């Protein structure tokens, strides 16, 4: 059952580190590309906050959302009672999928 409340997001240390490392990698290739990457990740997180249940459960209670333009997935869990989505990883799709969750 959907509601009109948006969820707050909390990023793990791992997710923050993955974003920083990826930003740096993209910036080394092309100025401002890292900034575009971060903007797309932010847009994805906003979509998740608006309706986290639109994303199917993939493994145990983990869900994932694709980042537009970049080969990344935002991996998250929902804490329903507190209306929080916990971003556990910003995962590059070429990495070993066993390390996704």
C-alpha cells in the first residue's frame, strides 16, 4: 500500500566512499563528468525516496535502482517504521555481483 510520505535516505560509509572514488575516476577522464555522475546518483536517490517500493526486492531485503547514463546500481534497504531508505552501496555493474550485497 502506497502513501504520500517521502522517505529520508541515509548513505553508508561504503556508499559514500564508492561515490567519491567513482567521482574521482570520471573527473580524471573528463572535467565535470564526475559532477554529472554525482547528479545522476542524486536523482536516483530522490526517485527511491519518493517511492522505494517501486523497486523489487532482489536479495533478502535488498532492492536496487539503476543510475541513468552510468553503469551503477544504488543498493538499498527500507526501514519502514522510520520511513528511511538505507543506501548500502553504489555498485558498478562490472564488479563481481557476489560483492553487491
